C-alpha cells in the first residue's frame, strides 16, 4: 500500500479530529480516543455527567462519517423488538409494520447511537450484543448485514435508579469506554457559557464536514492501517505481560492503597481484549505518523481499552469508579517497558 494513501487518510483523520475539537471544547483526550476507535472500527461506550457534551460529540462524529444515522433512547419499557420494527395505524386506519432503527437504512447504517443504554433491559442488551459482535441481525425470516455499523452508546453517571448494569459480555464488545469530563479550564467554561455559537447545537454540528471520513471507504481502509503498522517482538512481549498482569497483579508486585490484592480480581483481560488493545494502539501510532508500534502507543490506549474488561470481586466492584483507573495505571507503572 502506498505511503501516499496512508498519509492522505491520516490528514483526513486529523482534520476530522480538529473539527470535533472545535465543536466540543475541553475534551481533546477523549476526542483523540474516539477517533482512534472509529479508525479501528470499534464500538464506543461513553460515560459522564449530564450536560458535558456526550450527545453533541457523538452527533458530530456521525456527521463526519456520513451514512445512515439512527438513535434510540434507553427506557425501562424498551423491548428488543423496538430496535427491529415498529407497528402503527396509518392514515387509512390500517395497521402497518415498518423496519425499526437498526433496519431502516439497511446496509447503509453507519452509526447507531444508543442514548442512556443502562436504562434498557438486559433483553435489549442481549440483542445489541449480537448486532455489535456480528454486524448482522435476523428479522422477518431473513438475515440482514450491517457491514459499516459502529455502535455509540452513552450512560448517565449520575442517575442510577431504574438502570441495569451492562453485563460483562456486552462491555467486552465495546472497543473503548471513555470518560467524558471537560477540562477544568475557566476559558473553556466561559466560552461554553457565554459564546452563543455553542448554544445552537444543530448549527454547531454543521461545522463538521459531512462525510469527510466516508463510512464505506473507511470500512475498506481500516484493515490497511492494521496491516501497515508492525509490532516487533519486544512490543509483543510487552502486551502479553500487560494481559497477564490484569489477571495476576501479585506476580508483578502491583499494590494499591487499602486494597487486598489477593482478593481483588475475578478475571482480567481476555484474548479479545488484547487483540483490541493492539488494534487501537496501531491506529494511535499511525495518527502520530509512525508505522512501527511502540510501548508508548500501547500505553496511550491501555486504560480506555482495558479498564471495562477487568472484573473485580463484589466488594471492590462497588469502588470501580476510582479503582479501575488506579489499577490500569499501576499495571503500566509495574510492567517493565522494553
């Protein structure tokens, strides 16, 4: 593959990233991670407080990708079939059945945005799991392929009543979980508060060039990144040690304050997680203009890819909010870098 094509796509990706940063201020690290996930063709879970820009960011990202866009709200009464079809009475008084949000645009669906996913029932999560894992769905006695689909989901970190925690299998299908927390920068907050440009979200999102990163072309190009960025044996060994450390922190001398390390873990990162870690790290290296993977590339995406894939014992699972980040950082500090 020609270096010109790789560089042309890199330029487009960086332009896309800059446009997202212009739309949503104070979220540069999260936006870089989101761009990495998109070019790695991975689904993304966002968590943050109310009103921090999660929905605006995802709508802006979807505009840059183009293609079909569908959104659904997670509610306590949402059922799996609501994603596949909906029934109604038409203007002639006859009952009708039309495709639901997953099927409405067929193979052109590029972004499915599940707002407040933790308000949906486990049955809905189960259906979504197949859609994410296989990019296909069965309905009306037919299999439908969704080759370009990316699932973006967010969950409200404040309100926990009438919510359902995502099962481990569903969490593992998300390439990344990103915390959306704007920089504590007074200039950023002044702009968001007083600059009327940020008060009209619909108009703001139009500043992102539509289909600049064409969703169909991206599906074909994403594997080229993976094949072009190489990983030497030292980096491969580094990733293997990182995976082992998530399972057996004691073997690497990892300690956390007020944590009994022997009682901490139920399960660490699996092979799928390790593969996704490398996928994301390769995109990170490519965005930085390199085609040789380094430990720093792996470290740059480690928390975002791994934190939601480690499972703590129940007493520590209640402390996940601070513990997951402390744990992934402790692993990076303890595993020797080649």
